[in-house]
């Protein structure tokens, strides 16, 4: 049986967008950056890659056969269409709710001059915790920078962290760098040193996501706050495409210190490598087939978030080998990979696909409505520069929200990335003009 035609596949997903366009036009609601980023990402993940897979005849993934099934392809298109419909509905709901709201200025101007200094202190503290974590994890700090060292147990890429919470905390370093850059009068030597340290460690650790996040933050900042010509934007986009193509080709070679494998031939980044990087839809199809063959596994999805949260509060000694079980979604999205596969991949689904796999249709509707509502809030227009920075970080994080389907982890990362703003909010009474000494 043939799969759903690519044209039908596109048309099914186009229906909610046309409905949204009609309603938004009547309510005089314009597109903003948050929604624009989400729609671009969903176009690549939910439309472009599945259609390319269809045209190239790709019917297997990591050695697992994904047969051509009409019902499977129709359900996949329906999940994407309903998820997009719910996303746009939540967005419209938030934007309609915000109509007429006052653009309240948060009096943050009085502490703007102090923000770079606070960010330097915060980054220095986090780097101190990272060094402590490296030491406690049994890794020599000097061996990290020994570029000839390829010992798996001594390189950052494959380290088993003693304190994973410190590794999680490192997610806010790009945010600190941005705030230091945003509120400084000029780029000084402290920012350059901290940026270079962060970039080197990110490359050696394989933190490509953090590099993409920082690039998105800077790009959004200039897009919102600076007037730049179309030609300059096109040049920046082209440069970014080349840089990330090179980074994708060489990420593992750098992280594993196999520098002889580094290549500068960008032509190797062809259409198949591109679709492999955005292949969440393949994982989604393979997982659907696996769950249909293993219904007992599907039943575990509904309570998986509760189990994950409850396990967080239990000591490691309660689990075999002192390792907490992985979240259900991370197990089920690779459970179908045949035994004996040469390496240990971690295929991902999008957030939309996770909501459906975990909680079925109602979970998809509720989850995507929440994401749309959050995107609508981020697209609200507020003139305060600190809140604008908050918005930029939130919009950049939508990339992670979209591309990696483990919602509770996305919430953790979001909270961590907003910690610098929490620190500034707590410090504001003590840094404002006219502060009295007894406030300390």
C-alpha cells in the first residue's frame, strides 16, 4: 500500500495554518519572532524531512525497518496538523488576552550598569563549580586540555559526572555571556576571556546545542534591537549555515580529539546528512510501530512523568547500580534499535511527537496549546530592556523545546537559563538608586 502523497501530507498540515491566518487577520494579530521560529522549525521537521524521506525512499532507521503504511503516514500527518492547530490556538488565545494590556515599564534602568559585573561574578562561580565537578568526577583538569589525549574516561565528551546538576547549571553560561554583552558599553577583555573559555569547553564537550543557543540569542538580539540591512542579514545567515554545517561534520572529531578526521569540505554536508540531523519524524514512525507491537510499553507512558519526578527525590542507592532509570520517552524512542548495533545512538522526537506518544491525542492538544500560549507571551511587546532580554532568551529556548521531546527536561533547562534573571530580580532592591545601607 502506498503512503500518503506528499501533496496530501502538506495539505493536511496547511489547513490549521490557513485557519490561523484568517482569524489572526480579523483580530489584527501580526506574526512575531517566537511564532516565526516555531513555524520554521516545524516546517523543517514535520514537512521537509518526511517529504525528502519519501522522495529518497528511506524506509529504515538505525537498522530498524519502517515499512510503507498508509495508516501510519496518515496518522503522522494528522498528529502534525492537530498539534499545529493547538499550537496556533494557544498563541491566538494569549495574544487576544494581551490585547489592551499596558506596556508597564519595569524600572530596571537603575541597575543596568551593574548587570555586567553581576554576570562576571555568576560565571566565575559556575566555572568554579564546574572545576570542582571535574575533579570530583575523577578527571585531571590538565588532561582536559591535552589535545593528544583520546582516553574515553578522561575527556569531557564521555564523562560520567559526579554532580549532574552542575552540568545542568552550565546551560545558563550562554545567557550570562549575552547579558554581559547586552548591558556593557563595550566588549572588554573579561567578556572575551569568558567567551573563549566557554567556546573551547563547549567544543571539547560536544555542546553543540549550547553553541546554537548562543548564536540564536545573539541573532535575535540584533534582529529585535538593531536595524540591519537585508544584505547583511543574508550574509550572516549564509555564514551561520556554513559554520553549523562545518560544526556538524566535525563535532565528534573535535569532542573525541580525533583531529585528523576534521574536514573543511562543506560539500560533504549533503541533503542526507541534513535530514539525518532533523530526523525526528523517522524516530516517531519507528516508535509508533514498536508501541503498536508492544502495547504493554505504551501503558507506561501515561504515568511516566510521575515516575520520573518521584525518582528524582529517591536516593541513588534505591536503584540497581546506583543509577536512576531513564525517562520513559528516552527509552521507548530507542528500544526498537536492533541489538548489536555498532554504536549507541540517541534518536529524538520533537516536543509535539512526545506529547502524542506519552499522552495520546488529548496530551497533544493540551501540551501544544501550552507551548503556543507561552510563545504568545514571549511575543508580547514590552519596552523594558531587561524584559526584552528575557524574551530573547525564551524565544531562543523554543529551539530546544521544539527539537528535543522530553518536556520535563526542557522545563529544567528553561528554569536554569532564567536563573540570571532571578538573581537580578532579587538583587534589584539593593542595587537601585537611593538604596539605604540597612537593606543589605
